[in-house]
C-alpha cells in the first residue's frame, strides 16, 4: 500500500520505518525542513534503536518520499495516518490546533473523484468525541455531499520509546474505531502480518483507550512510589514489600510499573493524566485519584532529591546517570530526571550528567524547545563515559539502573530507579 504519514515525531517516524520494513511506500509530510534533510540523509532525527536502518532502507529504495506540504501528495494513497502532536494546554486539556489544521488541509485538498475512499487514521491522543465533534464537521464543511470520499478511523498507538520498533511488530492489542464499529478493509490490510487481539469499536471507545491505559500506568507508578516513601520513612525494606506484592499475579495483575523508583514522565503520561483530569471535571466525573497523580508525582520528585542529597552541602560534586525519562531515549519532555538536574543546580551542587543517548545538536521540535527552556546549560553539563567513570564525586545519582554497567571511581551511589 501507499501510506501518507502526517507528522514525523516519535510515533510517525516509527510507523514509517516499520511500514517500510513491511514493503509499503511512505509519503511523509513534515513542515520542519531540518528534520526532512536529516531523514533524507538516511538518519533519524530522534534516538530510537534500529530506526536509522529502516529509514535509510526507505530512502535507498525510493519508498520514503518526504514533503513539507500535503498538496496532492495523498491523491494515490490508500491511508493517511495522522501522527501530529496534541500537547497540553494551560488548563490541562489537549491543544487541538495541530489536529484541526491537518484535518483542514486534507479536507481542502482531497481529490473527491477517487475510486475508493481515503482512509484517514488518527493516531494522536485526544479527547473522546473529537472525531465526531471536531474532525467530522471540518470534513463536512469542505466535502459536503462528497463526505464518502473519506473513511475516518481512530487507531491509538501503544509504543514505548526505546523499544518502539519491537512494540510495533508485537503490540499488546490493536484498537480500531470506526463510525459504526465495523471493520475497515484498509486497516485489516495494514495489520494483517501482526499477531495481537484486534478490537473494532466505535470512535469514542477507541479514543478513550489511550487515556485509560496511560492513566492506569500512571496510577501504578504513583501507588508504588507512595508505598516506597512510607517504607523508607519507617525503615521498612520496600524491596521486600515489592517482592511479596508482585508474587501475586492472580490478583495484583502484573509486576510492570509497580516497583517503587523513579517518577513517571515523558511525553505521554503527564499530558494524558492532565487531560483526563480536565475531562472528568468538565463532565462532572470528579476523578479525585486522577487529580492527585501529578501532585503525588511532584512530591516524589522532591523526596528523591532529598533522599539523594542527604548530608551533602552546596558545592558537593554530583554525577547523574541518565537525563531522559528512560534509558535508550533522547526524549527530555517532562523528564523527572531533568527536574532533578534543575533542583541540583538551583541548590548549588556541582553537576555532571552522563547519558549516551542524548546529543543536544540532534534535538528537534518540541523536545528541543522543552530542553533548552528548562535546562539551557545542558551542553555544559553532559560528560562522556571516561569522565564519568574517572571522576571523583560526592554522590552518583543513578536514575536508570545503569551504574552496574560502568566502572565508577565513586562508590557512593544512590539508585533512584528502585527504592530499596
């Protein structure tokens, strides 16, 4: 198939690489000229293991075509996959300006004489009701009685950064929302090679899926950290409590996201928790646990800072292992480790940071803006492996459990990725 992908961020680029591997032709629409230039050179503008090779294959075989504008690029596509951002607004709701604009561009330039409808599959996370209340009205405004020229689909993604390619080919589930809850031939063809439970449903059930998943992941992380803090205050081994808790796979469901350790962060969980909290308040649902998650997460950031720097005075030399919100990622958006770095600098500590996945010269888009707004001195703080291993530090704060992979001269290591 020929597939248009609008928005080449983490989700869009990963989808492009994986679809290229499956033999499809991709038209990537991305307004950022620098990002297009990087991809055309066979390199990914984001750090995701294995993605460079897949994009380079697409460029070499002429199956990855990049453009800054839609124009007539979708005329012979089977599917248009929408992967643009929906960042948090000031009140916690999603900013829908990118979704509205890309919808307008497709609707205004669509060839309504197509033999078959264009399947427009939205993968961005947004409020339930968005396809019916925002996207469909825009298409109807431009297409009028030709609305049948598009097939609207909501298809949430379940990709974890740093293992996104593996997750694409081995998804936990496939969720496809259509106006009547019935299958889509193009979406069936898209996923025919993947083995996973497939759920066809109506738009709203599909749209809320990512909120439920991400908020539950956030609940698990926050719950575990609250227990970890209590245990630490009472002199109880959180490690032993965790061992007992996760042994119950019948009632406690799963060990994932249940180990006391680092706060949650990244581009998904904080944003979608804010949005679900806003939606609950807006419709009178009043989900107080959801409302409390971010406050508890902020409290845990403060707790880990105090725990890591206990007994140290300003001016002490500190090494942080890991700045991104998880290992093997260069995404610093809402990374709790970035917040830790800011606290250390504010309190007057002499800080070095080792994270081999991060190269400030390769950052783009929202990741670039967020990083330099919140940690403008990042380039001066990053050190290489040799410096990290040879340095004499008053404390090493291990945010990602990587200290065991290094030969460190410093022996005072605080592992904040797992509260013991």
